[in-house]
C-alpha cells in the first residue's frame, strides 16, 4: 500500500500514551492477569471513575504486549471524536503510528487514508491488512466514556463482530459503554472486565508508591490510614502526598482529613493549589481552560514568557501534568486536576474564564483549527463569532464530509436565537437531521423556526434571506418525506416546489428533482421518473456535484430494473461506477451505492460471483448513506445470495435485520418490502403459518380488506405475496382472477420486473387447475420477456413453481415461432444448464443408468408415502383426502415423483413401486 501521511486535522499527540515522569509503580500482577485472560478475548474493558490509574495501567499493558512482539496502537479520545469519520480516521492513524515506531515490521506499510472512504470501508481495509499480516494486534482506546453518539457505539459493536481473530480491543473509560455486542461477547467468554475494585492500588502498592517518592516520612500506621481513607484511589493518594509536602506534621494531617470521595479530592486539590506560589498558581489556573497546552498559548493566556517552562517543570515533578508528544511541545492536565483548577478559576474570577476562552478561540482560528476555535468561542459565549465560523464551515462539514455529529454538538451549545437567526446554519442542521434519519426532530425544528420567522422576519432577514430560507426548508421537507417513505407527500411537495422555485440554484433544483424521481419509482410513473432524473443529472453536472450525479444514475438504473431493462441498467451503472471511482475514489459512499445497484443487476443476470463481489463492497455502508431503495436492494440481494448458497436461515436473518433497521430509522417502505421477501422464503420452506403471520403484523388492509397505507408499487408487492400464499395453501382456483388483474395492472404500468414473476406464478396456478396448455403459454410469455434481458435468476428463484412445467417448455421450445426465436432458444439452453434440466433426453439417459433403489431414495418422505398409496387405485381426490393435503398439492407431489423416477404417468409409477415391492 502507499505510505500515508498524517492528515492535517490529525493530532498526533492522541496516538501515544501520556508520558509519565516520576515514580511509577509496576502493576505486574494485574498486567500478567490481563495478558493471561485476554489471550482469547476480543475485548477487554477497564471501567473505573477518574483518577484510578486506568491510563497508566493501559500504558504498562501496552509496553508488556509490545515486548512479546505484538503490534499495539494507542488512541486517546476526546469529545470531538463523537463522529464516525473522525473516529475511523484516528483508528487508522493509530495503527500507522504503532507500526512506524517498530523496526522489525519490514513487511508492513502504513495504510492510506482515503478522503471519500466510509468508516466501515476504512476499518475493512484495516481488518484485511491485519488478517494478512498474521501478527497479533491490540488497539487501545483510552477515555472511551467521552463517546456518547449511539451511531458510533453501534459502529464499535460492528467492529467487535467483524474483527479478525488475531486482533483485540482494550477500552478504558469511566463507565461500561452501551455496546450491544458486549453481552454476546460475555456469553462467549470473549470479554475480560476489570472494575475499579481491581484497578485501585493494593496496600502493598500504596506503600511502595509512598516510599518511592519524595514525601515526608509517614509512619506505618499513617500509611495504612491514608490507604483506608483513599481506598486505593490513586488520584486521591497523589493529591494527598502533594498536600502533605507543605505540612509540618504529615502524620497528623493524615489523621484529620476525611469525607466522601469527592470531598476528599476537592479538599486535597485545594491543598495542592494552595501550595503553589502565586506565579505558578496564576499560570495553572489560566491555562486550565485549555484541553491541550503549548508554549504560545501559555504566553498568550498568562502574559508570562516563562509560563511554558514552569508547566514543563511541573510535568517533570509528576504534578498532574502530562506531555502529549515526545518533543514536549504539547501538554495537558490530568482530567480530574483540570476540573479542580477550572472550578477554582471560576470561583475566584468568574469574568476571567470567558475572556481566556475568547483568546484561545482567536489563537486556534488563526492557526486554522476551526473545530477547536468554534468550541472555545462557544465556551466564551461569543456566539456571534461562533456562528460566523459555523455558517462558513457547516456546509462543507456536513455535505462534503458527513460530520453531522460535530454540527450537533455545536448546536447544543448555541442559543436558539442564534440558530434561528442564521439561515445557513439552520438549513445545515435540518439537512443533518434528515440524513441521519431524525425525521421527527427535523420536522419539529422546521416548525419552530417557522414560528420564530413569523415573529422576527422583518427585523432579522433580508428579502434574499427569506427566499433562501423558504426554498431550502421546502426542499428539505420533500427530501425528508421521500427518505422516510412518505411517497404521496414527497411526490406532491416536489412537484409544487419545482413549479414555485423555477429560479432556485442548481444544487437545490437537482435535489428536488431527485426526490421527485425517487417518489415516482413507487407511484409507477416511470416516464416522469426518467425525465426528472435526467434533468436533475444535468443540474448536478453544472454545479459539479459528483455525488448528486451518482445519486441520479442510481435512481435511473432502479427505474430500468423496475421496467425489466437489465441491460440498460447494467450499462448505466457500470459507466457511473467507473466515473465515481475516478472522481471520488475507490472508497466513496457513491461507489458503495452504485455497487449495490450493480450487484442487483448481476444477480438478475445470474452472474453470481460478480454480484457477491460488488455486494461485499457496498453492503456494509448502505445503512450509513443510501437511498431507501438501495437499502431494500442490498438486503434483498444479500438474502438471495445466501439462499443460493444453501444458507436459508442466514438469509431470513439478514431480512429481519433490514426490517429492524427500517423500523428503527422510521423509513416506512423498507420494512414491508423486506417482509414480503421474507415471506417468499418462508413459503419456499413450506412454513405457511409464519408467512401468514407477516400480513397480520402490518396495517396493510382497511376494514373492507382493501390495501391501505402503501404506495402503488408496494401494493403490487403485497398482492404478489398474497398470491404466493394462496398457491401454498392450495387455493390456486381462488387466486386465478386476482392474478389476472394484477398481471394487467403490471402490463399497463410497465412494471415488467414483477410481471415476469407474476406470469410464472400464473403458470403454476393454471397447472394446478389442470390447464396445462394455458400454463405453458403463460410461462412462454415470461421466457420471451426475460430472454431479451438475459434475466435468468427469476426462473431459478421460482423454480419450485416450475419443476414440472419448465422441462416441458424447454423440450418443446422448437414450437416457438418468433422472429427472435434464436435468442429464446439460446436463453432456454442456458436456463436448462443452470437449472440442471438437460435437452434431448440427456437427463433421462443419465437417470436410467441409476438403479431403482437410487431413484427411489431421491424421493422425500412424503413422496415415498404417496407412492406407496398409489397401488390402492384411489382417485387423486381420495388420495389427497387420505394424506390430509389439498388436491393441487397432491398433483404437485405426483409431478415431482414422476420426474424423479423418470416415469410419465401413474401406471408407470405403480409398476415402479411394485418392482421395488
């Protein structure tokens, strides 16, 4: 791989543990325990309150594992890491840092950070690299308690599930993280948990620590008393020893102080701060506003040219100051000590704190560190400067980098009047809410702003501002509706918007045209869909929105597939995929979205290997950033590929996961579509009761039994499933008319993708009703349509309905007298090869070479029972009643029996049975 350079926004100080100066007590026993227990554990959790020595213990554990030849990376987390992109970038950089400081890893090169790669793409690259290296790798994440974003916690859960066997994760934090997969790891004994009761110092360690330092002499009783009062809490012990230095009688001091844990820390911290001389105290109080400190900032905040040197000296004495880099340019205070300093600063001079934050913000802004500058402006309550920077950078932060969580953190600290008073920020905020599927909050925020706008519009907004606000909010409203599956509303709002805002900017027009096209996919207005998408594509090209172009190409391909034009869809997607890779990179979200669409095409064409490869590249990322229809396609094709490989249980599990995701995100049209696909698989396994229950789980029907709350396309899917269910229940005659009507509806609306399936189901129904000639004609129509586009997979997926008819059609295909009969013949030959049906009697010749016993063993248990009953001379109706099955089901079984035994009728089957006795 290409050697990577650290990105500008990566703080390398976070990629190594804090440098400890002064006495350090080896935690040999607990390190050995963690090494032994963690041999087969994917995850080790160190959970304890602040000041218990988690980071120091992890540092020693890191040194121990590296001494055994492991690759060990380190990442210190902070609140700015509550973002998937930031977090995944830092993980890769931490791995790069780990291998760069080793001299014995010549075969490994740092991984490249891809600008447009999704977080899961980045981690998949990392996992593949670790698997190939065959070396043990441990990744350490310190201060994990700052990670609060649910999406990021789910991402870490995904990491734990996908990590290779030669990789482990060690997490240190104040609490046990809310990661669902932790419970599964615990059940599999793949989790090691260490709490504060184990991390805290033992009495022996406490004694060693006290005696190794420059602490005034404490007697044995005082040491034990100090241990009892601090309960092995390392930070409290450190503070106590610092405070004791100023006491005339250290033993008396130990006897007299008491209180709760926090009281002890506050008291001891106050003693330590009081022990500083005025100059030291001023420097440390003023710089406590900073998350990280360097020389320039020290001088800026203290007006003392020697401030940095004084802090560096404090670091050398171990006074809760840590170096963040080897060169000693950056420092930070221990989190607990910084809290004490900041509390003291605000108590002594409440007006000084915001002034110092203001100076810090200006320094970070001048240095180009925009995110930190905004954070300090917000702490300084300088909302005017904060909004200035947010409005300038929010669009790039959100639309180009997808860093929605950072914007959310800024909005939380921004008073409502500043949010509502800045249209650019407000639009980006609602955009982020919409694209993170927080539809209710997006709608609520828009409504609240409308109320604010009515009351303050004349005072705050110019006419141009008003126009921008109106067309942006209406655009986002349409996008929200189409994203959440409210198709009718999306269709109406998109149309109205395009009529109302004819002079809107190209990006906004392209977005709404795209929403209209996506809605028309479901309203069966395929002509309008093509027109809207084509126009949107032009707008996105003109405003150089590469992702917008890919989005439109994907929708265009989807409408091609709905209409049964697989070849056109393939051409569009293959070209667009190459363009996306060229312009946005191999690991962009656009590439993932287009790969899933192309995987569907390849599946339809029965190019299974290519479909698998493409789906692997896109499936992991469609939940993060994709159309609802892409999500449906991804889950559906994933399930069908699993079904093809004989993993039906896994296929159903995938569909259930997709339904759950759609329900969780409030995307209305995902769950019904995937549920109908799950029902198809259940019926294939003859699980009729489970399939029937799917219909009752959804509010599909009104009091008159008519389909409600569904788009026209969803209605077709539901009606198709009902037909399947009735066939499985032996009610083919009952569904004959309904199938005919649905076929007519699909013909009229050119829903050819579903039409082929319906023609196959219709053939099965007609066969069950003893109308074989009509059944063959219906199947012939399906073949004629599919042959034009090489759509073979639909016949394989529906083969259980075709087992008796398809061989007859293939053997008699010379009766087809069409102008394109050669194409149909070639298609049927390919289909016969794939389905295992040989032309010219080859299959019959092969079967005659098998013994009667071998042929008999090909029958199922039910088929054997039916064969044994044939000799009794019962009619089909009597035989069906005796077996407690329907007449159509019996006929289906008889057809299977005749085919497997290579006989043509009942007489030959009876003769076969008699020969076997």
